[in-house]
């Protein structure tokens, strides 16, 4: 329903009475979910009337600009993925395999062979009615990836013999409704499924038979002497247990406390790890602390509560430990001259992905199309390996990039045996898969097996294997020159946004021309705009200059003076 772009027709904020009616509709449709979990009390609710690509009119209800519900033809309120991630129990779930998600995002419905059964017999697909709303999640992640309607009732699904459509998909991760507000888009939250253990598969009837076989013991006769003896024994034991608990609590307290010095040092190391290559040196120490160290701290830093009392004392200790070189420009003005990013503590320091980085928050005007990519997430087990290559814990890495990363690590530390062509594990690799030599492909598979497999929507900025962008000049009627640009869409660039930037920046008419017998469209800009297009592609869209042809056709900008 939302895989193709839809057209917003109107947008209006709900008044007090309208918002109250909307809440009443939600309470009637989903009485088992707390209303504050769906629509907070002071949230701004907006009603957006849209026209889908198929010509269907619908209503989208946004809470603080984020789409939370939309209406079907009969007026039924359907929760979006953002609602399902905030309130997971609002809908029942069907589970499918992770390899099915790319098929669903291409427009396919969820078929019965892809559904993981809930039980056996008639309970295989639950007890649901036809057209009931269902959420879809994956075997390795409990978070929803789509919403749809049951194609048949649960009994009819059982009678189909494992063939046919199970759920008609309405809304999916990565569609246009998911990216309705680009500044608030989120990736799929990782909620791990509970791993099965031996306790989930006990011997049939073993525990029950033992309980039945052991008869209830007859209560022993109670005497005053036995009561007195037990009381005498219980009092010293209780005192001992209390003393042991107090000792354990006193021993555990220092370990759990995080001192202000530790918070300051971790923020300093995170600043060097994440922003060390971006620092424009020389840099004032006050600016370094304000712009980089403070932003990396999980909580507010109060230097007066630390043993350093002043920033200069803390930085002096960091200089003594070899993290940086600080020079005094004048009295009271210190500047950082250089930093050592190869310091062992910086290299081995593990940083976590921030919320906006994990969610892949985009700018207010997205410039690139998003595409679903298979990713492997850095876990706690693999964080020690990937942090040496400047990857953060929780960061998603494309599946095709893992082999390149492993090859870079092996060559950097000279771990390849020239005779056997096998990788000799160092201390970090030994902790991952043991002390044994393996081929490069085996090392990649062993490392990826320790990571979380997931899918993420990423912008199509990859330039590998793409055709070159061709710029040329042509003459139209009236001896007017136009600039023709080809192969822009191959780089994932949204053509409508590119045309808008050309009209604003070059102040020239811009249109799309369809060429015969070709799939891609050509962009036509009035006048010689070769230099402007080249600057726009390289600076705004970050396209490498080697991927663009035709710059030699640009005007030199000098006008010949008449004599």
C-alpha cells in the first residue's frame, strides 16, 4: 500500500475535541494497551489526508510528527511500525525467516511456506479470523517488520496444506510511510529471541512421575524440647547470615560505583576515538572539552567533583600518559598540537553507537533513495576486534564488507602465514574462535557467526560498479544551449530533489527527458550549467570527481571585452 510514493493532500492538527474522539477510537479498538503508551497526554496529533499510488484515499495520524496510525477503507485504525515498536503487544504476530524480508519489501505477500508454525494440528496458526490485523516479525528478532491482514481464517490456513497467501501485507519496514518524516526514521530495534535450552525439552513425564511416586511424608510429632533446640540453632545462624550479607554488600558497593574520574576519562577516550581524525589542530583545550568531551559523556561532568578540580590538571595528566601534546600559546591559553590515535588505550577503547546513529536519522530533505541492506551488528563478543578498526559496539556492517575488514586487520598485524596461506590468530582472534589457524574465508564466517544478523535501510551512496555520470551540451531550437546529464539515478539520487536544487541554485529551467529504447532518464538544464552540476554532485552529494565526465565543457567564466 505504501511501497510507492503517495501524495499528501492536506494536513491539520487535531483540536481538543477531535483529539479526544481519536483517543476514544483507539481505546475501543485496542482496550488492552495503555493510552499513554500510544498517544501521550500532551502530544500534538496531526491528521494527514493522503492519496496512495493506487488512487486510494487514506488518513495518517501523526503523533509529534511521527506516523503512528493510518486508516483502511472501512475506517479501521491500523498501527504503524513505530507504534508496534513502542507497544509490541498491540497486535498478534506471525513469525517468518529473516531471508523472507527482502521479498516482502519488493511487494510480495507473506506466503504460508514462510510462516513459522505456532504449534501443531489446528493450533498451528492460532485462532484468528479472516482480515484480522497481524504483525510480522523475524526468527532472530521479536520486533515487527510489517503489518498486514490475514488472507484466510486460521482454520482455513491449516486446511490449505502449507500453500497460498497467509498475510496480505499493508505496511512494511522501508516503505514510504516508514520514511514519512525523514528526520525521525528509525531502524528495526533489536529484541533478541530467547534461546532454547535443555529445560525447554524435559524427559516426557519424568518430573511428574517422580512427584507422584514420592508420597507425602507424615508430619513428625512436635515437642517443646525440639522447638527450643531449633530456636537456639536459628538465632546464631540468622546472625551469621546477616553479617555475611552486610559484608557482601560492602564488598560489592565499590565495584558498582562509577567515579567522576572514570566518567571523565571514558568521555576523553571516546572523544579521541570517535573524533580524533576530525580535529582541526591546533585546537584550544577549552573548545576540545566543550565540543567533544562533554558530548561523549553519558551524564553531566562536574570537574569540581573530581580530584583534578580543573581542566588543566586533567589534561596535564593525559599529556604525561602520551595521549596528546599541549602547547601554551600565551598566559592561560593552551592549544592541542597533536594527538596519538595509536595509543593502546585509544585503540582498545570500545565505544557504543548513539541512538541517532543506530536509527540512521536522515536530514530533513533526503537526497538519496533508501535501500534494504543485509547487515551484521557488532556484539559484545566481537567489539574487542572491531574497535581496533574504529567500529563501534552496536554498529551495523554490510555483509560484503566484513571480508574486507578482516583482510585489512590481517595485513595490518602481519598474521598471514606465507607458506600455508592461513591466518595465525593473535590474542584478539584467539578469544573469538580459539587458537587454531584458518583460511581467510573461515575467519570471516567465524567472526560473522558471533555477530547479530539484521537488515537496515541505508542510503544508496555506494559508487562501486555504477556507470559514470555523463554531462554533455546540446543545441535546441533558437540556437539555445542546454546541459544534458545522464546516469544520475544509478547513484540512488532522488531526481525530484536534484531538480529542485538545480532550479534554485542555477536559476534555470530543469526538466526530465525520456530517451527512446533506454531505461534511465536524462536531465535537461537550460544553458551551460556543467560547472554548477559538477559542484553540486561533488560537494552536496559527495560523488567522487572520477565518477563524473564532461567537466571540460564548462565555461571558464571570463567574458571577452569588446575593443
